[in-house]
């Protein structure tokens, strides 16, 4: 597939040339998200990470400058264009951070001892220290928990005064300057968009990445708040991924999934705020819910963490990635492994190998188990496409699914049923082509020439495009799907089966302006009869 020169992105003159010749094809169906950083900031490393299996680049706005993020964004766009736009960008805003204040010196409180927590700015001691959350005393009540230092230290509120929380130490570890704190209570009055986030969102709205991950989500209203910031700055296209990090988000998960465009199972903070043994069950539940709704879901945090410093993962890490694939994740994510680790390319390659093997063990889905409670026309078409894919298998037919789409909705509805055929989304919308890089099993083809009012004409054109790419060959059959050309997906959907050889012959005629209905159909139409009637 090649886009015309007029459709290519406008690139800065200082952009470096691309290194290798790109190859488009479906390899693994579960996508890989990679966090970028110093270890992965060069064009050469980025190109090799794409070749190794990277599908989405994550820009972490917790670190770095606006100038640095803009430069990295443009670099990814440049290299992605050389790979047929097969890489998406996910911006990730920091969200509220609750931390310890300054300490006289690091200390370990004794288990069973009492310690005071305050929002007042004091020099911390084993008797009293600061947590930088202005309304902590007001918001917390007796029985609430405070975790310090990634959950190593556990404090439980026993009582409070006007200025302090009186806590008992239930588990101990080191408390020192600026250690992170987690407060599982759902009654926190923090805004999900901080002052820093608001500034970052101005740049993000301008850059218009495909996705924006937002932290500290507790309710659907938090998603609406972030979206309103994007809208205020003129961005109506970037999709929002809700990071699930808190118990209150699990309580409101159905509403959050409905309000967002996807979910990230952020197991780091979540594993601090709920018991670790509950995290796998929460992960499986969230993945299944997202699958049913056709929302992409990313499983993240510490997936191959040992590969920050070693060239091989642990067996437990390999099992973690493997099981996320079996759970049904659309994507798995690398964090420090690809941003600051010593083996960013190897981390992607190893994850890609694990994903590829895990997919061989994916259970066949019963589509009835993945119908949503609000099934409409487009979802029904996705269900039917799964059935058609099974029939192809029974007939030993080779082929692919071609999803003609403008918004990507119909493609996601096919993907969620996990058909046993490769899915190619052919779209004239570059934004949609990029968005679908996150969706399970989909390879997007940006085809600005795919325009017109005749649906069968578009189907033949799409078949010719994938034939030119070598995706299909003579003897293959394809399933072609499309929403109505005259309205949204709920007006109507089309699903058809084509013989590739015959379709290519018809397309040759169409290019010459010689394509006409079959004589039997033409005669019937002239006589005012349905084709096939007597």
C-alpha cells in the first residue's frame, strides 16, 4: 500500500531519513504499547522497535518538557508514515500526585505505633509528617488506609483533630522525602485534572494524538472533565483511555467504560490500593467487560520489568504477558523497559514472541457470550462476520476480512468477536487508520482513494488494493463489510463475500468504465421484476 504524495504528512526539514524498507502485514493480533524515553528517542531505535512489533508509542507527560514531547511526537509521526501509518500515539497525563513532604531523615515507624499525618508543612519525624494533599484531614475518616512507598508502609486512621490524622502503623518500611502515597478512599476531593495537566492538555489538544490516557479516574464525570478540556482547545478527535488505578474506579467501571473510548488496567497503583491477590481477578473482569462493549483494553505495568537491566525476562513475567493475551487484552504495555531500560528493542521483540505464542492457545469465542446489552445493527454485523469466518474455516477457504470504514466503529465490532481471519480496515480517514492500530487483530490501510457513492464499487476497489499489497491472491475469498454510506452505523450495514479472481476482473472493467450489471439483473430491472423471478 502506498499513499499519494499529496496525502503524506508535512514533515519538518530537520527530520532524518528512514532507515529500512517497511513491510505491512498481520503478524500478531495483540498489540504492543511502548513508553518512549531516553532509551528509545533516536530514529534508529524507534524504527527497530516498530520492526520488532511496536504498534503504539506512549508519551509520558509525567516527565519531560513540552519542547521534548513535541519533538518526539513529530519524530514518531515521521517514522510511522514510512511504515504505512502503522504506529499510533498515546499521550499520558500525570494526574494528581500525593507524596510525603520533607523528612528530618528517613525512618521506619514501629508496627503498632501511632503516627500523626498532616497537610501542614512540617519537617517529618517518626511522630508526625506531611502528606501533600491539602484536604486529607477533612476527606479521610476512621478506618481509612494510607499507603506509603508503593504500599510498603500501611497506616490506618484511628481518629483525627482539626489538623492531624492519628494513625496506627500496620505495616512498616522506609518513609523518606517525596515518597508516593496511595489513599484508596473514594471520598477524595482532588480534581482529576491538575494545573500541570491543564497546561499539558493545551499542547496535547494541538498535537492531536490518537489517544489520551488519563490518571486518577474514579467516575465517568472524570472522563467528561478531561474531554471538556480537549474540546475547549478545539480537539474533538483524540480518544480518551481511562486508567483504572483506584478501588472507586472498579466500583464505577461500567459507567467509566461507557464514557471512555478504552481502558488501561494500570496494575501498579491498583495493586497498592487493593490486595495484590485481587488484581488478576479485577484484570480479567475489566478485560471481559471491555471486550463485550468493543472498547480497546490495555494491560499495563511491570510486564517485563526485569528487562530494564537484563536481556531476558523472568518466567513469571513471561506468564504475565501470556495470560493477559489469553484474558483477551487488545494490547500489552511496556513502561520503563522501553523508556529507560538497557534493552528497549529486545523488550519489544521478547514481548512480541510471547504474544505470538500465547495467541496459538486462545480459546475459540462463542459470539453469544460477547454480545452487549445494547446490541444494535453494527454489532449484529460483527457477530455475523464471526460466523462467516467460521464457515470459511469449514470450507478451507483462504482469505481475509475487509472492513471498509470511516470511523472505525464497525471494525471494532468485528474485532471484539475475535474472528479466525485477519482483519484489514480500509479507510480514507487517516485518523481512523491510526486509531485502529490499538485494536486487536486489525491492520489498517490508509486509502484516500477509497471514496464514492457506490458500495460495491468501493468493495471491488478495496479488494484490488489488498491484492496489489499481496494480502490476498487468486483463489482466495474475502468477507467485505461496511456501514451505510449515507448515515451512521445504525442506519444500515453490509456484509458480503467475494471471489478475489472475479472481483479483480470486475475492477478492471470498472477502471475502463465498462462495468455494468449482469444481463440477468439488468433485464429484470428493465422489466420491473426482482432478479430471479419468473
